[in-house]
C-alpha cells in the first residue's frame, strides 16, 4: 500500500490565491500532503454555464491544479485515481449522491462546522407559521429542500452513505456524537487569518490618514444567489446609485475616505464604487481602519477581532429578501448594533449627524466566544490542528 497522503478539496467555485491561503495549501504540502482541487460546478450547475462562464477558468493556484468534474463517473474515477491514503475536505454542502460516491470509493471526508456565524431566529408567531407554509406550498424547490432536511435526520447507513470521519468545530458541544467521527477543535478561519497576519507591516496601499471600510457584499443577484435561484429584489444599477450616494454623504460628513473591502469571489465587474479603492485584503483593511460599515456579511468577524466600531446599514427595498434581512438582523443582535436605513439622502445625512458607529465590548466578547475563538485549540492554527488529526489517522492505519 502506498504511504502517500492526499487531501482533495471538493468545491463548486474556482479557487484563487486567497482560498489557497485559507485552506492551507502551502502548510499542508510542508506536512507531506499532496493537495488536489476537484471542481464540481458542472456536475451540480452545468445548466448555468452561460451565466457563470468565468467558473470555467481554472488556472493552477499555488501550484495546485484545479480539475473540472462534469459527471458522477468522472468524480468516481478522480477519487479512485488519488495517490495513497486520501481524504476529502468539503468546501460545499454535499448532497446524498456525493456522499454515496465517497462511500463506494472508500474515501473518508471532513465537514467544517467551525466557521458558523450568528443566525437570526424570528419569533414563531401565527403569522410566521402561515408565511412559512405559504412559501413552502408555492415553491417546489422549498418542498424538496424541506423533505431533504427531514430525510437527513435518518441514520447515514439507511441512506447509503458514511458519516464524516472528522468534523471541525470551535467546541465538541453541538456536534452530533457518532462512533467513527472525531471532532477537531479549531478557531474560525477569520481569527486564524488575523493571527497569521500579526507580524505584517501596515500595507503601503493604505492611506496615512484615518479611513473607513465598507464590507462589500452585493445583493443584486450574484454568485450564490444565481446558483440557488434566489429572487432578485434590486438591480445592480439601483444598488450602485443608493450605496454611492450614501458613501458620498459619509465622506462629506466625516472628512474620511471610504475604502471598499472586496470579498474573495468578487469579480471586476462588481466594482461599482465610483473610483474608490476596491481591495482584496479585508482583514488588513479592517485592522487599520477607524470604523467598519456593511450589511449581511460575515466579514464583520474582522471588526470584532480588531475591536472596531461598526455601522450596520439596510435598505427598505430589500426587507422582503430574507437572506439579506435575516443576516442583517442576526448581526444586529449579536453586535448590539441598530440597523440604519440608507434608502434616501435625508436618511443618510441624519445617520451621519447622529453618529454612524456603535461599539459594545461585552457583545464583542460574547461574539468572540461563540463564533471565532476555540478554547480547545491548544494554541494551534486551523490547518495545524487538522493536519495533526489527519497524521494521527494515517499512523493508525499504517503503523
């Protein structure tokens, strides 16, 4: 039996250098692992190829080939072609058929549960139940999702797949106990990134004077919204007009420039910010800023890590968008920050005059404990903890 070790990342998105860093490619190779990326976009969403044509661009990243997988057979062959002892890391929510293929190929897998943010729990009134029932009955896709969630509660053996060999989490509490599943306790990826960057000098591209950061997360129907066929509540043009008017008022009222923190999946055509810097380095942008603005984004994690005041903004036009609204409400509750609407210039000016930002240290400390920092990580970074657990498994199997 080969004594090589391989970790395969299963994803539906093209990886870039930021993802390669997040998922520890260099570190894993230093630890003796061969790293493979299997891109399953065509297998899951081939019908959206024309809308997501740039997803076909899969250049090597950090020296690792990205292999497009278009059929179940191709996935089976790719898994069987992995060298030596292999394990899969899920960078997606795996459907049952994928888990069954892994079982047939006798490949174990890792599921990540250490990067879960706050979740809004609406009051379950009669109106709420009625709306849930109505939405369910009006959408075959929601009915299917509901049935899948029910079926998922059944034992894995009945559904023809094996449970994960490893689950990453901040704490063992809340992870369903299974005989052959081991919990790897580690910090969140965002806290890990901040720790990795502790010794970096201040980037030269940052202004010397105080500045603010807007955490970009675009609500006009991009990326996940397209793949999940979510309703589009606002156009790109409408959003661009509203957000830039708001940023103009903020810069005028505070005397500070606003830099835009682009998320890793953002493409050049999403830069709608009228010449403002559009920078792919969120952690460093937030670290040296004097305040963080945003809506429905997990990147508020960095504001908590670096103890920065926050401004949560919202749009009345998007109140019916539950993905947008619920994530905003979740962060509002977790950070103790009120939501401010910016639909009109008058509302923007009133917000600046009142004061944009809020900062509640007790809420931040609770947020850190619940969503960012593991008390069980033993000083290890994420991929150090994972590699240690994988090496232990490899030694158990190979002596």
